[in-house]
C-alpha cells in the first residue's frame, strides 16, 4: 500500500476531504507512531497511519470484514455539518490510538454515542466525533474519533445496528493547540471512553498503551512544539 493512500485516510478522519486507506485485520505491524522509514533504507520518515488492526486483543475473528476507504467512494459519508472541519488540509504528523473491544466482543453504536457525549466530544463534520477548543470551534478539531470499519463514520440513522471491533483516535498536527496539550486532552478522553465501553486503549502497533509509550509520545510532541516555536534563522550579513 502506498503512502499516498495512508495519508489520504488521515485527511478523511480530520474532516478535510475524503481520502482512503485499507485497514486489514490480522498481521501485526511494526514501526513508529505515525511515521514510516523510507523504502530506500534511508532515515527519512513520513506520516503514516496504522494499516492493520485485529479484532480485539486476542487475535483475528475469522469472519472479520475487510474495511476499505477510497477516494471518491460512493459509500463515503457526507458531511453532517461544518463542526469539526479542519481549516487547512496541511499536516505533518499524526498520533493514533485505538479503543478496541475485548476478544470476542464488539463496541456497539449506541454505547459509543453515549460515551462520546460523556467524554465531551461533538458529533460533526464527516459524521465522526471531534474534540473542539472550548469557545473556538472554528479553529477545527483538537483530535477526532472515527470507526475503523468502512466507511469510517457513525451514521446516526443506523447507529442502533452499528457494531465495530474498534474506534480510532486521530491527533493530526499542527492542531489548534500545542501538540503536547492536544495529547494531554486525547489520552484521558480515550481512557475515559475505554472505561465506559469496557474496551482497551491500544497504541499504533495494537499493543496496550503503556506508560513507556505514553512518555515516548510526550517526548516526541515536546520536540515537535519546540521545533515549531524555534525562531527563523537570521540571514547572514555580507
């Protein structure tokens, strides 16, 4: 799968335009959070989303449906509103975590809606949930929450029948607040919803989100914030 498709899926989640990716169930993925090493073996890395996911923690459900999101897909969700629409299509880093149902179970649509409301999320653009900056919704989402199953949205007309193995939290940077502040909003929200749903918070590699991984993410985001705040280099004087 090309990086282009993975990046397009990220844009779908944050509500800019409908892009696509294929999420497979089964084989574990290795690699950094939202980053991929160049195929030429160089140190160059690019934004990436997890392109695989298993049903719950215990492994793959034999009849798990292969989910696909594609650019121009006729089944793509239409925007329910502008609430949560990202002001710009530009981004340079993605942080992703999942809430997964336990093995043999599913997350149910009505429960997801109730948990999202209790966690302070707003239903909006692209028919997914968003955390907005209080008093400034026009700044776009701090992070968004989508279904990992096609087409990625939560259709309220059929929410009673919706069942999914997991939902995904996407923090796409730059955000309307600092990267570290955005994470400090997303992590407890994911943990709160996982508690309400009886699920488990997983990292981008589908492992339980550990303290070590949380600290690693915080360090990455501190470095990201420092880099963006660094003053431009002064031109040399001749």
